[in-house]
């Protein structure tokens, strides 16, 4: 009886998860920006290409990443999330790659890392821009070779996990500042998906309010025209997450006016302190191209080539075309830099 109850619970959870994904996919149809996002998801879901999801905090980067997994051949396999900003250096490496007994003080038993737990599934690296350089080198090895060694171990561990990374920062800017490896950036940025802020897709707000109302037990309850007008005028610096918090507050307080008092007026929206990601330029890869006939392999090749050329040009100009300095900034050899300059026909 217990097993039957447990299985019924698991099946019910699976149905709820499926319904949630279908709801978000319908929601994506409401704005042209999110229709483009959905088109890219549908086109790349069944490949094993690494995907970089860009966007401000709270826009729904994790939802997009979970949709990618849900629509892929790896659906039903593990989806493992790691927040790279939530752990200090010494713990992040162990969390990602595991450790052997005695690897550090307190490591009394061997422990598999998140990559091993994500085997045959997907690993979602949130806030990838916060990953320390030393851990970036090990991640690059996984992306290149599909293997790594646990902390304190000397045995190679083979792993088959699709990598989806997300950031609210410009990784290209971090590369220029020497805070992110250029080679890792190229490996991660095979396909990029830019999730626009809520202020650019306000048509979704009424449906999101209804969805969060149902999620938190408020049931379908129409808001007054005045409240909805205020929500549509508000710039939502915290994006969808801020709207979700508004609905939760509304349900708890039971008063639209009191809940609205917690929102800053449209004129009071402070500038965000965090650097915002750069939306992908039209040249490398776009939803239109992916809907067309060039195919994913050619689209991703063009994307990588265009992004590499752009980054090389920016770093060379920043270094006043001092090639030794540029090679150090990019963390590549001088010879490799010269080869890339020649291939891209760059001249200073």
C-alpha cells in the first residue's frame, strides 16, 4: 500500500511538473521576445550543445533551463542545479566534482559531486560568472574531455551530462578584466539564449498574476483595474521574481492597496548595480536563423566564430594592439593569438 501511495505521489508530481511546463510554453506565446526564446529552445533541446542563458536577475533563466531539459531526450533523467555564487571556493570544487576520503579536514567518506549525480542528465550552473578561475579550469576539462578527478583523487571519472549555464553578467566583460577564461567562454557560448526583462514583455503580467495566485492558494481572483494599471506601469527591476513576491504578499495581506505600498513607484526605480548581460548581436545566431535551413551545427559554428572575432577585436583594442598583453589577458599563447588574428583577418 505504501509503495502504491508513493508511486501515485510521484506520478502526480510528474503531471504537475508537465502542466507547469506547458503553462510556461503557452505564456511564452504572448510576447514576440519570448516566442523567439521558445523557438530556440525547441530547436536546440534535443542536441547536446552547451547553452548559455543570459538575462537580469529574476527574469526566469532557470525556467528556460528546465524547459530545455524537459523538451530534450534527457527528460526524465536528473536535472541538477548548482548555484556557483552560493559556495566558497573550497566547497564549490568539492560540490561540483566530489571528493575522496581524506581530501580535506572533515572528509571522512568519499562523496560524488554534482557532475556525477547529473550523469545522463543535465547540470545547470547558475551564476557561472561567479565561478573562481581555479574551478573554471576544471570545468573546461569536463567540457573538453568529458572527464575529471574528484578532489583528493587520482582516478579519472567519465561523465555524460549536458551543461546549461546562466548569468546576469557580461562574461565577455569578465574575460576582458581577466576574471573569466576566454577558452571556457567559447566552450559555454555555443548557443546563447537571452531572456528579456519583464518590463519589455509586460503583456505577460496578467497571466503571471493568475498563475502565481493559483500556486500560492489564492485561486483565480481578478484584480481591480486600478491595481492592474499600476502593475502594468511599474518597471519591475526585480523582474518576474518581484512580481511573484507581490502576489504572495497580496494573498497573505488580503489587501491590494497594502501590497501595492511595497512596490516602489515607477519614478523611483533605482539603477541596478549589477552589470547587465549584453543581448546577443543579430550576427552570430538568431531565432530566425534557427527556424531556417542552415541547421544547428552551422548556426553554432557561426555563433562561435563571430563571438570569438568580436572578443579578440575588443581585447586587442583595449591593449592598444600589444599582442603579448592581449594574449595574457585572453589566457592563450602568443602563437595561438597570432593564428586567430590571421584567421579572422584582423589588423590594427
